[in-house]
C-alpha cells in the first residue's frame, strides 16, 4: 500500500492536503458537538466534492453513524449508485473494521487518511481488511496526510474529555 512517505508529485500532495483540511474542519465540528472528532470527505474523479460526513454516534444514537459511513451513504444517494469506484475518500482517522468493510463494499478507488488508529485501525495498523482474503476489491491507500494535525486534534479532544471526568 502506498504511504504518504512514498514520493508523489507536489500537485497531488497539495490536493490531498486541501481535502484533508476540509475533513479536519468537519472533525472539529463533530468534536465541538461532543463526538469523537472524525471527519470524512468524498471527491469524484473530476475533483469535485460529492459528500461529507462527521461522527454522529452520540447525536443520532446510532452505532453506525461514523463519519465514513455517513459520507458513503450521502455519496451513494447523490450519485445514485453504491459503486463509488471513481471516488476518493478522505478521513482524518484510519477506518475501523466496520468502515473498512463499507469502503471495500463501496469500491472506493482511493482512501486517504490522516492518522493511524492503534486501537481499531483496520486498514493497516491493527488489521488489514482491504488486503485480506475476505476482500473482493483492491483499495489504494495513502496514510499520513496532515498526520500531525489529525493526531493533535484527537489527542486534545480526549485530553479535554478526561479533564471533565
């Protein structure tokens, strides 16, 4: 799997930074609303914004209301297809097993994420669902885009939560 440390053209890196920055903004909104700060953005093959999502588990009382799932659902409705094979998904945190499975099922072309999740990351950190025998789709992945920003955002949110308790 490609990683952000792999060489890529500066223009491509700047595009990834732009869309990850938007995902960070969505994550901030989720965090401000009391949710774990994770944001997701889906872009089509022309570089146009298709859909966005932010964690809403607490607000919606829905265990599946992760940023990625909400963005995938919105993109499928907007594009009128569940096959998102020409789309790129940007998310601030490495997807969990549920989200990794949904990303594979949606046939996302490229996943770009910010920071590894050492507890539940299912793209490469704890598990590797896209490359497992159970996967019927090969997912291209770039990790580490705006990694320090994404990490700091999550760490600050959790530190604030711990102080309140």
